[in-house]
C-alpha cells in the first residue's frame, strides 16, 4: 500500500485526510477524528445507473439489495445480525454515478466490521434464489416510489425528457420491464466487473489508529484481483434546442410542478455560481421565489430547488407544490419573471452574501459528524476522482460575485434549456 496524497481537513488542527492505494488499485482514505469514540466505515464504488445499458437498467440498485443477502462465509441475514451485535448502524445508497455502503459503529469493533464488509464485497453469493428474491423486492420498491408516488413519477419523467442520449435518461431504480427481465448471469457479470478493488474506495473516519487500519485493509483486501473495467463510452447529450413540456393526469388535489435546466458537472468552474444562483432563487424562506410564490401571491405552499452534483452535466431542479384553486401556469410565470430579474437587474451585496453564507454553513453542518466527513470524501473521490476537490468548495462559493450569478443564469437557465413536467388533477396526459 502506497501513500497517494494527504491534505489537512479544512485546516482543522490535527485532522489530515490521507489517501493510500493498494497494488490491486483499491483506494483507501483515512481521517483520524477523535471527537467521539466512533468510526464511520464506508465503501464507495464507481458504478451507478450511468454505467448501465439499455435493457439492463436498475442493475446497480439491485446490488444494493443483494449485498445484504448471503456470501460464502455469511449465511442469509448473518451480516445484519453481526453488525447489529457490534452496535453498528448500517445502510446503503445507489445513485447515478455511484453506489456506497456505510456503517457507523464503536471504534473497538472496526476490525470485525472491516472483515464483514470485505467478505461480502469479495464473496457475495449470486444464484437464482437470491436474484429472484431481490428482484421482487426492487419491483415492489419501484411500485411504491414511482407508480404510486406523484413526486417519484414526475422526477422520472423529468429526466426521461431532459436527457435523450445520456444514461441520466433512465431512473436509478431501473425500468420495470428491465427489473423483471434480469437473469442471474446478468447479475454475475455485473458483480465480477464492478465489484472489484480497482473500482472501489474504502473510507474510514473516526477515532482510529491509522497504521493498524491500513494493515487491516491490506489484510482483507490486498489479495483481491482487479477486474478489467470497461472503457467509459457514455454518449454526450446533444444540445437542447427548445423547451420540453409534459402534463399528466394524476390523483392529486392540486397541481405539482417540476422544472429542470441542463447545467454543469460537480467540478465545473461554474458550479459554485450555479449553487449561489439556485440558493438566491429558492434556497429558503428569504429566497426570491419563496417570497413571491408562498408569501406574496400564495400560489404555492412550498418551493424547493437543487443544483446538480453529478459527474456529467446534470439538472438544476425546481419543485413547486401549488395551492388548491391555483394553477401551475401562475407559478411558471413568476419563475420566469424572477429568473429574468436576477439575470438582468442589480444584485444587492447583502442578499448575495446571505446566499454564500447559507451555502457554506450547510457545508460545515454536513461535515460535522464523522459520517458526514466520510460521505463527502467518498463522494468527491468517486464522482470527480479526487477527494481534495472538496476542500475548495467553500472558497469557491465565497468567491462568487454578482456578475458570476448573472452569467450562469444566462448560460444554464435560459428558456431553451428548460424541461417542465406537471401533474394536474382531472386531466389527460399529453
């Protein structure tokens, strides 16, 4: 295992993140944080829905479930039982660019937790009974999260229309027909390809002994063989040449509005300005759209927005819950007005400063627990290939000026880049 890089964790006294790389390609990021007698153990894989192919969508998410099943050395349910006995809190998540598994536990049980995690990583049982069982679980999850949920349905429809060539077109859950059609051979090929040391990063943050932790990781992962990872053949999304729109009949009492604008990548130079612009528009109760839509006009009950944090250009998403007896078109008119005002008019320095400080405070809050530190390190290492990019986020946000906000609004939130999906009561999809 060789030291690849080290970096002070935001200048905090005594906190240094160090990245080591095993000979088989496994990345290991360690950060000693003795603020509590706990450790956060996370395993990140550079595989998500963007790595799937048409007809095989949802495979990355299927493995999030399979990994809690059975391995050669752990019977069905034994992984959860043993982790629970250690006092560990366990979970996992899959998204467009990554899959990760995490445990939070008392520091004295790190060695056993690493052994359990390495066992299922390297020796998962992928046979017909396991695959059939988890396919049914995933199909039911899709029914609840999309078919029977308006927000989930609109989110899926938004990405399906905003992207026509890029894999962000399909949902992380996968299309139902693909989930039903998975075979055990499909699952084995996916596991052999992507669940390999040269496609993974193990992150450990907490009250740990760095030398002993490196030895543990080497012992459990050092003999694993790397896989031959396929080249990245992700197609580039063609330019959007005009607004896209769809309206659906749904069992709702009032309109639901979801708007997306194709924007930039997580590590793009424009990303800090995009975050600030989105926060100015809909970053809280003092934001422009909250004041206009919720307080002044009472068109909406809630307004929420998110800037993209994807490896490839993602969507700025704006979600609006419309009040009864009001219409989505009223909210759309206000949204257009506020974007135009912000892009064209003067921007008060106090308003801009509040947005920058809100974003930075959100960053610090997320990094406060050991789990938050581990998740941020793993996310940046997996998504952009360098955990150290995390440490420039705060400075990037604070450097955003009024001209930067206007520039990114013109560049990314122009009408031709917009995709709109609406759920309306008592109407037909069109």
